[in-house]
C-alpha cells in the first residue's frame, strides 16, 4: 500500500514537469532510487504525464528532467525533485525578459526573478521534526570563463552566494537586479546562477532520510554585445565612391538582429535610416556569436551630398540599442576653374 501511494506521488511529479519540445531536442525523466542507486529513464514530450518506472523505496527517489540537444550533442539538467514519505515538496521557477523556453537566460546587465514554492511543511506541529518544518534555499553562481558556452561545466566548482531557511507553505519571490557571477568587466561576464531547495536530514528510529535536493533550476547569463565600425572615421570627407569598411561584432545575444543603417544629418537615437547592404546579422542560437563583416558597394543608400551618420544597431528581447556610429561628409561635386581665350 505504501509503495502504491509513493508511486502516485511520482506520477504526479512527472506530469507536472514539462520539458522543451523544440526541434533538435530529446527529453527524458530519470528516476534514481536513493537506497539502491538503481536508475531508470523515461522519454517525455513537451507536456503530459508518464508513469514512474520504479516504485518508491524507503529512502525516497530523485527525479531529474533532462533535455539533450542533438547537434552538437549537449545535455542540460533542467529540473530536479526528490520524493519521499517524510519530505516536503518544492518547485523552482526562473523567469526573465527573454521568453526563450528551453533554458532560462538573460543578459549580464538585466534583472531576473526566481519563484520558489514550498508545500508539505508542518510548521504548527510541535512534535514534527525540523525536516518537516523547514527547507533550505541556496543560490550558487559559476562563471563559464572568457568565452565558455556552458558545455561540460563542473558545477562542483560553483560559488555559494547565499542561503536561507524557508518555513512556510507558500510561494517566495526573489528579485535580482544583476547577476553575481564573478568577473572584472561586469558587462562581459557569462555563466549561470543556480537556485536549489534542500531538505534537512531526518532520522527517526530505524528510518532515516538524508538531506536531499528537492528542486533546482538555473539561468544562463550572457555578456552584453559590443560592435565597432572599422575603416570609416568620424568626420571623414568622402569625395567619390563610398569607402569599404568592416563591422566587428562581439557577443551578439543568442536571440538578436543586428544591422548598420545610414541617414542624413548628425547622430540621433530613434532615427530610421536605410539598411546598409550586407550588414544584417540574425542570430537564433543558444549561445552568443561573434562576426566580422566586410562592407563594400553601398553607394546606393547615399543620396545627395551632405552630412550622414552610419549607425550600428542591435535588437534583442531587451530592446533596440546602438553599438557604434560615425558621422561623415559626402561631397562628390567636381568644380573646374579656368579661363577661355580666343585668337583672332
């Protein structure tokens, strides 16, 4: 009877946890028995329910939600829960301004929120053990390094930044204005922040349950993009054909559109100009991208002689931003000075 009751909990857990269903990803739930270490995997879709492959033995079981990117082959642990007779329940939800639904992500200069929901605590029962009255929430941060993408990251090296005890059955919301991933240049840090809810050790007579991870999720933090126009100087006078130049782009956000535009007059934010041919870059990826573009034959976006601004823009889930600009002058008028004489 007890095994059937635990099995029902496991089924509910599997049904409440959904993995991304995007093309190129495979999803599964892994059940790990604490007492024996036996593991079983069950493929899952984006939503739905799956029967627990194993009954829940004394000591409980861990459930891990994994998604595997098929090319290049990369595994991500999206969620984790622990089920046992004497353990409370917890869920972690992370959300940001980026609606990407595979792994929560944001940029190094942007805020994000974490919602932890706790259920099953017995705060008013004087006979209940501490393990039934509270859980521990922890915040870890880890850098991917200067150009890392999170592949093969060793999470044992993550830095514990904060932990707190949660003693009520409710949803707790934590707002973070900026990441705490370490790095000298705060705009260029990349890595992840992981939020974990742990139970306390429980020992009663012959039964014991170790402190276990009830839920855990992480958000990836990506650097702020930068870009430069190389080969066309601010204030330069152009007399004939438009000069060739390069666009250097670094750390383009995984969901972004970047382009160069030209418009008459001095630099002014919010002006819609003509897109420079060959300058547009669309990124739909899971990690930031770098690009170097060579621009030539762009005379057709220049009208009459005068002052112009060449502006480099990027659009992300966080809005439209200018990366670089130069203002230059165009004067293609050829003046001929001379005298005309006749001999009679």
